[in-house]
C-alpha cells in the first residue's frame, strides 16, 4: 500500500534546510530555552551604592563591623579570613567598637576556633590576643565561658593542627585570666570514677549560676588528659580517649599546656605562702613546733597578712541566743553547758569507703610522663641534637623539659605535706623517674652546649642555657623530695617489706639516693659559687633570686645527708652566696632580694638548733671553733667559720639597707630580729655572747657616726619615722646587749663598746 503524501512531506521536512533571508534574524529553534532575565537592582559587594552613617567606622571595603561579623559565617575560606583581618584593623583603629560589639564578636570568634582552615584559626588567635590586651579583665571573664566551650570542642578534633591551635587558645586564656580558667582543679584530691560529674571538681555544692565557671578548669584538665589517652574511669565504656595517636609536635604542645595549667594552680594555692619553707616541716616533731618556728621569722607586715589569712580560713561557730547563754546559773556553768556555742559537727566516716587510698592525678600521669621521658631523653641529650636546634629546642628536648616541670609540681604537692596518705607510692614513682633521669644530669653539659655554640645567635644560646638550667633546677628539687621523705617512707617500708626482698629494695633505693645526691651536690655547689661556665657565659652563670628560692629544698636535703663533710661543703657554699650577694643587686622592687632570701635560709639554719623540737641530723660545724670576737670580718678565724662570717657581716648589711631608707625597712627589721634572737639565747645559743657583744662598736654607726676629722653625723636610723618597727627593734637590741654585758663575764673592751652603743642610740633618739 503506498504511503500517504502527508507522511512524505513530514519526512522531507526533517532533511530540508531553511533558507535565510537578508535582513531577517535567525529563527529560534522550537526547543530553545529562554535565558533572558530582568532585575530592579544590581549587587556590587565592593562598590556599595548606599552610604553608611558617619558615626559607623568602615573597613577598606566600606563594610561596618556588623557586616564583617556576618561574613565570618560565610562558607568560603578567603571571605572569612579577609573579614577577620578587617575586623582586627577596625579594632586597632577604633578601640571603642570592642565594647559595643563584644558579645557578637566573641560568639563569632568562638565558632571559628575549630575551623578547618589553618589561616582562619591563625587570624582568630590574632584577634583574641588583641582583645585580651585591651579588654578589662572582668569583661573578658564574661565572654570566657563561650570561648572555653568551643575550645574544648576543638580539642576533640581528629586533626592535629586543629588540636594544636586549640591549645594555643588555651594558652592565651591562661595568660589573661589564669585564676578563673583553672578554678575547680584540685590535683591532690583523690580521683573517683563513679561520679558522673567532673572528676576534678571540688566536693562542694555550688549554685547553678556559678557551676559553669567553677568547673571550666576541671573540664580543660580532663580534655588534656584525654588527648594523652589517659582514662580516668575503670570501665572502658565511660572512659574518654582520642582514637588517633598524637604527633610529636601535638604531644609536646599538650604537655606544655598541662605544665602551665598546673603551675598556675600551684601559684594560686600558694599565694602569699610561696616563700614558706615547707621543707622544714619534717625537721620538727610536731606541726605546732614548725608553725611556732616560722612565726618567729615573720615581720610585722607578714604577720598581719598571716593573721588575716588565718581568720579567713577559720570556721565559725553557731552562737546561741542571749537568754540561753546568760540564764540563771550561767556564771557557774561551762560554755558548752550554758549554751554559749555549739561545736561544729564532726563528719562521720563513710562505711562504704574503701580502705585503700584512691588514685590521684600523679598516679594517672606517671606512666605517661615516664614513657615520654624514656622516648625523648636519648635523642634530646646528644650533641648533634643540640647543635641542630638553631631556632630553639627540639620536640624531644621540650618534651623532657615539660615532663620534669609537671613532675616537680605533682610530686611537690604529694610529698611536701607530711599528712599525705600516698607518700609511699609517690616516693616509689619518684625513685623510678630519678633512676632513669640521673644518667643525663646535669642536663645540657658543656660538651653538648659547645657543640651547639657554633650555630645560632648569642641570644639563642642564652635562651638554651636558661632552658637547661630550669631543667637542672627541677631535677634538683625532685631529688630533695626523695631525701626529705626518706625517713618517713623508710619506716613504712620496713614494716611492709620484711625479708630478703624488702632488704634488696631498700639497698637499691639507698644506692640510687647516694648517686643522685652526689651528682646534685656537685652541680648545686658550682651553681652557688658561680662556677657553671657555658659558651655564652664563660665567666660563670649568676644565680638569680628565683633560682635560689627553688634550690632551698635541695640545700636543706643536702645538709641532712649522712656525710658530715659533704654537708659542711654545701653549708659553706650557701653562706658564701649569702655574704657575696649584693644589697643593690637587681632592679626596682627586686633589689637585694637574693641577699634577703639567702640570709633567711642561713638564719633558719643557725637558729633552728635552739628549738627543743628540732629532730633533723644537720648541725653546725664545730671545727673550727666559733671565734670570740667578730669586730674584724676579715680575720682568718672568722673566714674559716661560715656561720661566724655571716654573723659578722650583719652590721654592714644593716648599714647598707639603712642608706636606702624606708624601701628596705623589712630587711632591716629582719636583721635586727636575728640579732635579737641570738642575744636572747645567750650562752645556750649557737653564737657565744662574747662574739655578739663584740658587734656593739660596729652597730653604733647605724645610730650615730662620729668621724675623727669630719665630725659627727646622724645614722641611717634617723631617716625612718618615729613609729617605725625598725626603731623599736634597734632599741631592743641595745637593751639586750646591755643586759648580756651585765650578766655575762664580759671583758672590759666589750663593756666599753656596749656603752658607746648606748650613747649613739641616745643621740639618735634625741
């Protein structure tokens, strides 16, 4: 059947080409899509057609701070980075914008702490550092909770760069609001895994309004421990850990942040008691004797601060009604019977508590610290590694430094208190650490430093030397803890470890202790005498006041070692440092601090023997004998006796402090207090009465100076106000010298010197 014409035409149309006509446009296809559009406005971000109010500052792109904050939530990394850069520039040029946009700005920065882009996180830290510098502390505390929350979230990231940058944010917060950030951390408190709340939070009921701020520190500490893969709970389901291992750089950063957190906690708890000689607590048979001994060394200002602190720590009692206290027969009854007060309720012991001691933060961290030290120490203390550190210490060296600093904070907290129940296990952990660390001590020997002296600038060499010295100080303080706790721990070891195994353990501990003490003593004596030479300090490194303060526990431990000759060597070096330290050494308020700290240590070492409760083995050297006259400090018999040399220099120290007036009033009060105590002890004290009376002619110029050619001049004491405590104590010293001269069998020259001292004191008071 033939096809129809219609089908033929349709078939032919598919293959025919349309003819174009001149002047006619090309015909649009039937299936073409219309792409035309119309708009009523044009959006140009870089060329805004609207003008901002004159009162609103704008950036280089003509954007206000509010508009830039909107761009921080953009998905594009360059947009967010550019917005943060312009925000920083606006805050620098217009500081008043910070207070106006503080809340939205802090929220935007908090959300970007854990951003995936490293450049964005770097700009966030720059803005945060600027805010921390210019913003008042109270205002910064108000926005810290949001920052801490998002920083903790960033710490749980699987990417090392994000976690490292989050730790840098914590360092910024630690430098700005340290006390508020570590609130709630108590490393000495036993840790339990049963509670669902924060493990490190204190056992006090706090209100809901302050719960976030009081536990921010504990949450930060738990996050740091989780980064180190430390589980605080016994069950695997409730423990927290990061699924991936940390890189060496990230591990170092975590340990460094943990070190700074624990240091801030320690400084916050010590407060004004930072210079308290806790190492002397074990030298007395009771806590009360230790407190009484310290009270005698406190000046008027320190004593008033101590009384205020004791009042704040005292618990109040409930006072009953007036009628109940003074009813009929109240005068004949006791206070408790007449209802004057109700004694505080004594806490009842929990029957469900376990008899075994609960683990502390030290017990959780010790395996990680020890393994980190063993992994990094062999690489860190090789000459090649020191020589290759042209830009600073390597990751291994920084890890060792952080391990030693963290160990010093934790072991000092555990072992410094005599009432600590975990002293035995803590001492075993300390012994294990010192056993592995002692072969490398002193850290940064001269060979290693000489190998690295050819690379790097002199400033970098000095920084490296200071880095090594801090590590040596930490090791020395740890060794002192081992010695100071040896007596108490030894008794417990003898009770528990009977038999051959216990004897072998004790012999091993004694050998380690002997080796550690020998190495530490050589370094400490050289440091006190300024004989530690380095490429940057060929004439010897000076010992700063803070370094000497951290060495005082080590000095006391070395003084109580079994060898009397070695103890005398340490004592002579300590006295030599106290005598040679300058009164004007230092800057500003730190002038003479080294001499004051060394003088306090020597004074305690001299006067502690007069206490009937003193039980430590250290005693003052008996040979050579104490000279009977101290009028000439350059005499050979005085230089041969360390204690006599220091006592003979007290009048000179008093005169030099008096020349500086009221600025050194506390030092003058301390010197006079030492002289007063020595005079009150009389012949039973460590210094003979005849030697003390021989100081009268040297003390007279402090009151009034009579020069043979220039005439008479008033002494430094006349520069002080009449109500000064120094004036009162100086007159007490004169009165006691007169009393000792009248009671003792004093020589005629000594009596004449005391009379001249009284005349000078009367002329100064006139």
